């Protein structure tokens, strides 16, 4: 069984955690966790990191990320990834 960070907090195995706000809202909707959201400390920007041989792809990746932000699809994808709903399929 996969333990989540939220379980650690709820079971008092951890006192504090840094989590994504969208994931926090999703988890609160799934179960009645005895946890609360604290202050927002920082916002992270999404950036593509690639090896040097893939550097020519960076402009296209940045363009794709910008399009996802404009359509708000980026929020959905990040939430799905955080929940483990997006994974790399076997070849």
C-alpha cells in the first residue's frame, strides 16, 4: 500500500509538509484528513530541464508549457501527475 505525505501528517508521523495547493485541495476532497493548510511560502515556475544534446528542444518545450498555461491544462496535468495518474508507459 502506498503511503502518502498526507497520511504521515494525519497519523502524526510528521509535523509539517510542503505540498502543492491543488493536491492539498484534491486530497481534502478525497478523505476527511485532520490537516490544515498553512501559509503559502513560495510559488515555483515550471521549467524544462534537459541534457545538452536535447537543448534544441527547449524552445518548443517552453512554447508547449506556455500554451498549457494559457488554457489552464497545466493545472490539470500537474494534479494528475501528483496523484500518480500520469506515468511512463512501457515500450
